[in-house]
């Protein structure tokens, strides 16, 4: 049996390339992270089959009679899917580039890759970013997905702007984490998996940095000129990515597209969220109410909900 992963027919996902910029510290609470990503899909049954079988997520709630479905790993909610029958993919617009599932350890990433190779799950890329090792793929509606494991923080702490890059992934070294990749069980996405980061398609990078850094308070960790930027809380390599590779000058996707509904930022407590909301209000940005959750739109129209852990 060959354990060489198979390539899909979707465009490759280049992620950071050779990003570099002077790191700018964050004002947002260091305990901030990313929460569930909300997506529209065209066929919920098809999507649930894909996310359960190919990705290894569990259906935590819903999914019956065309309602929303909540998926996760263990008890942690990671993804919320809403069906709009026949929705077209949202290529060429702003929105989601990919959401990124961070597994707890390198062996978990190897276990997932062995499953993908055995079960012929198409990938669109495999990269070593120095700060992490990453696998890329797309769901049936074209939503981008990254599954990755971080390298130890002490390897890249304080060096993200000069270290984060894209090199070929050493697949055989990664699979060497397992005793026998051909027979290694795959019980599903590892417990402890979290939403490590969300990478957005934006119309313009400078205004995006102005919003996430100067308004929300994330630190700018690295930037690739006018093409991409990477921001985080607490010195992480990035919680948010933004690029114009497919969306320079574009607007939000048409209504009823298979697209990003909203991404979520999770603040550690209510005072931390109030601090961010005060910055947003002070900058003159509108704050929407979504069933009691404050939501703000970035300059490209991407909806960002602010949650409390």
C-alpha cells in the first residue's frame, strides 16, 4: 500500500510564503484565541459526510431536517454549518481563505496524514512553515481547511517575522512518528484540537492591518507587503491571516453563496471583551447584535463575532 498523499485538483494553498515585517506588540488580552467558524454549505448531508469521514470531526448537535449542524473534536465546537441548497462557491470574493485546526501534537498530525493517505483524502498542499507543519485541503464547497501542528514555542518565539516561511513538508519524517502508518488506527480528529487560526481573503491589506491591529488590538507578527499579513494575541505566530491573492479589490460574496458566515474571536473574560468593544466604538465602527453576541465587520465585509470563554 502506498502512503503517498494524493493531490486534489484545487489550487495549492501557499499560506505564508516568505512573510516578513517588524513585529508590533498586541493590546488585546494575551489569552485571546479563535473560536468556531460558521459556514454556508450547499448540501448539508454531503458536508457532514465529508467532515465526519475525511476530516474526522464529530457532529455535536443538529444536522437533521436541514437545520444548522455543529461539529467539533471531543466536546469542543469548531465548526457550524448552515445549508443553503444549491449555493455556489464564493471564489473571487472576500471571505474565508481557510480555517485551521490545530492538533495537540506532531503524532496527531502524522495519524491524520496516514488516514488521509490510506483513505484517499485529496490534499491541496503540505508545508513546513518553521513555526508549524501543515496540511491543506478543501471541502466539497471549496472552503479551505488547514490541519496543523505547532513546533515548540521556544523554537520560534520572538522570531516569527524572520522565521515563518514555506518549505516542502518532510512527509516521511512526519509519518515516522508512528510505529506503522499503514495500520495506525484513526479514531477521528484528536481530542484537544482547537481552532488555531483563521485566514481571511481581503480586498486590501493595509486597511485590514489597520482594523485588526489598530482597532481590535492584535499584534502584527509578519507581513508580505501588500499581499498578506499575520496577526496574533500573546505572541502566537498568528491567530489571524489575511491575503489578497484571490481577492484584491473584491467585495463580499453574493448572498446565498457557500461562504464564510462569521469567524469568532474568544476573549478570556467579559472585561477583556469590553476593552475591545470600547476600542471598536472609539474608532467609529458599527457593532451589530447577533442574538446577544457583538459582531463587527472588517473593511472587507468579513463578520467577526466577539465571544467570552
